[in-house]
C-alpha cells in the first residue's frame, strides 16, 4: 500500500483512493493492479459516476482496453467489517478482501472482455462485453442474459436509470462506421430497446467521433442522460470532441451543442447542479486538460482549464473524481511506463495543483472509498 498525503497536513481523517491500472496481457492470462492511495483528507461521502461505491451493494468501474479492466466494491451495510474489491477481466474475476486475496473463475465469462460493470437496483450486474459487443445481465439468480448491441460496437461504459441500462459504444477503430453511439437495454424484459448512432449534427466531422462514456446527471433538478464525446484524438489531424452531450430521451436524439466548446472529453464528474469537472483525452504528445464546466441556461460553458503536468509519453488523462472538499478533484494520468494521480483545487477562477504522486502502469479509473 502506498501512503501519500494530499492537502492540509492538519487534517486528521484519512481517505483512500483506489486506482485501477492495467498491465500487458500475457496471452489469455489476465492481470490487474489496484493501488490503494492513503490520503489525509476527510472521507468522501459520494463517489464518481464511473466508480459507484455503495456499502452492501455492487458498484462498477471500467476501462476499455485488454488486461484487467473492471472493478466493483462490496461491503457490509454498516460500512464496517469485511470489505471486498472485485475485478473483472478476460474470462474471470478476482476478489480482494480484508482477509486476503482469492481468485474466482466463471465459465460464463471465458470468451469475454468485460470493460464496465453497473449495479442493478434489485441485485445483479450489467456487464459490458467489449469483445462481443454485448451487454450481459448477470442476474441475482445466477443466470446471464446476453443482449446483442448491434449495429453499435465496442461498449465502453454504461449507466442504469429508470429501468433501463444506457450503454455508450465506442465504435470501430480508428474511425467509427456509424457504430459509435448509445444503446438502450430494457432490464426487466432483457432486450435491446433501441440504438442511437451518434452523428454530431451541426458539428465538424460529427460522424467521425467516438463516445467514451455515459452518465446520469442532474439537470434542471431531474436525472438526464449525458455522453462523453471524446472525438478522435488519434487521427491525423486530430478531430475535436464535443464535450459532454445531453441525450434527449423523449425525442431520442442528441443535443451536440450541449457543451459550447470543443473538448476531447473522456471522463466527467458532477459536483453540483451547475458545476462539472472533465478530463480530456489529448492527442499524442500533448498534455491532457482538466476542465471546469458550468451550466448556463441549457448549455455548459468551459470557464477554466489547465494542462496536466508534462509527461514522457503514454496515453494521457484517464479519470477525474471528486475529493472530499468542495472545488477539489483528483485526476489520473498515463505516462510512459507508469502513471500519476494529481490533486487539484479550484480557487479564484483557476486550478491549482496541490500534489502529484506516481502510480502503477497505465492507471485507468479510481474512487475515493467512503470507508476510509
């Protein structure tokens, strides 16, 4: 365990950050690395959208490349006692508890690559199978229903809202073939209700961009679905992303100008009704950007940005999550051969970098554990 200090040294409470890092896969073997970062901060009471930590329930987190990709947490209702972290990957699941580490293999997952897990309200999980372009409903009775997401491909994120699982599909690499978009799965009936390819109408190169995740955020005091449109930072020249884009569930259409900016947004977290923080996936050799977005009317405006510290290589920014303090966030960054977790505060209209610490290779997603 790595013990690091963030923020004020006078704070007596300790919170932990769990960072999931991927390593090179060895043939069909799967590997993972979880770093528990001990930070002197007040424990967070809420978690990021991509790592939902609920005592007594499952919660999901994901990355979208091979090796160990997926983490969820399980704990007792009281918040005390044994706490476990489970990681899905290629064909298996590994569970780490307070009392040790043991491996569980499920034959149902042998040919899959699980890139995201979502807790279902009445038990069970919705699992994104990136390799098969399917959503797997792993139900409390042990059955698994496989939902084909065609014509969309490569599911990389999902969220549950009002009886449905909304699945963000990355699409064909390197340029989508009308197969990047949003799939909607009816959980009770176990079927694909609809698919919505993302076209980015009114935006340059709108049909050549990738979706990287999907969220249920509060908007005008009610939950709405948003997608992170990462663009295509891997093409030459790179194609700018569309930021955080709202999906109109009644009309069944995207609102591509939800964010009045061009940003290759990869990860987003909501602090309040009107304040969001986003991390970008930058083109190669460019620093990723940490953004503050604020709601004005029906749109989000980019009010501040800062580049992450320079790095030698790697894929750049990965995840952003709220710290316990208001206007403070953690951001993970992927450097050559290792990674970083940075702690930022937003004060007087600008970001201030307060601390940086090295992680394992290729950090993907993270969460502040409410258990401390």
